[in-house]
């Protein structure tokens, strides 16, 4: 899965790489983006756009009578599940990141790892988005698409986010027929992913500094 990530990439870089015209000028630098927080999403609506969105789809679970927040959608079922299907067919997005965190159970302790392309190079996660309400106001939410972890990361966690290069990101955004991502999709940048353990400092979502990605 993917439960935290970093974004150290500046707005001007994203605008140039994806040919985006956007009134947004403020960078969103964060070492510890967690569910329910805002992140940049890049999406296509006539043209490529950049906007803020909150992480997680909220819904009411009739079985438990509780409000729930779903942060990830599985590549194997995103095309079919009712909560995700319309978004996947009509509202794909990518998330600019410079790495993400995963926790591995080692000797009964949860150890956080930072996974990135050294040294925290820009990459992108496949996602989907929707408006918070049916009136299509400016408030948006997103989930991150996950897949089975590759052989390099499987010992940390059995799932991983779908990572994309810039070229793959553009292909995904323009994939109107939803044929680009198959359940066995593997990005050509995956072999470049590396990881190392970090301290429990990152466990607190209020902590947001370079300490989060410092080697333990």
C-alpha cells in the first residue's frame, strides 16, 4: 500500500514538464504527506491541469454504520469497484512525489522505510480523483492506485503504489480507453527504486522536516 509520501518538487518544474498553465504559484513542499492532507494532483480536463486535492475517498459503510476513508485503490479492481470505476474511466490523475514511506514488521516491530529513486528524484504515482460533491465544486479528493510489490520491495510490504515516469504519466493521463494500466503493469523506472530505514520520527504526521527522510 502507500500511506505517506513526500513532495519536494516545485510548481514551476511541474508546469514546464507537463506544459501546464495554472494560476497556482505556491509550492507544496512536504516531507510527510498523510491521508486527509492536501497534495498536488495533475489531471486532464480538456488540457493538463494542476490543482490541490485531499487524500482519500470518504463513504458511509452501512455494515459498520461508520464513515470510512479509502486512500488506496487496487489496480486489479479499480476498473470494477463501484466506488472507483467512474473515476478511473473519467478522472485519472498523477501525484508528483519524491519518495514514499512503507512500514515493515521486523521482529514484532514496525520499521519505517523510505523508498525513492536516489537522491529523492521526482517520480509520479498513478491515481484517480473526484469532486467532493455532485455539484462539481473546486474541492477534490484522490486515491493512489496500488499493485503487487515487485521482487525488490516485496520483503518490505506485499503492495506498492503504481510508480510512473514522466512519459508513462502522460500516457496514463491521455488513456481515455483505460488500456494503459494492466494488472501486471511494471514501470521501466522500478529497477531504479531504492530504500533505507528511517527513524520513528516519521510516524507522527505532524512531523515535517528533512529528519523524516534521514537514514536511521
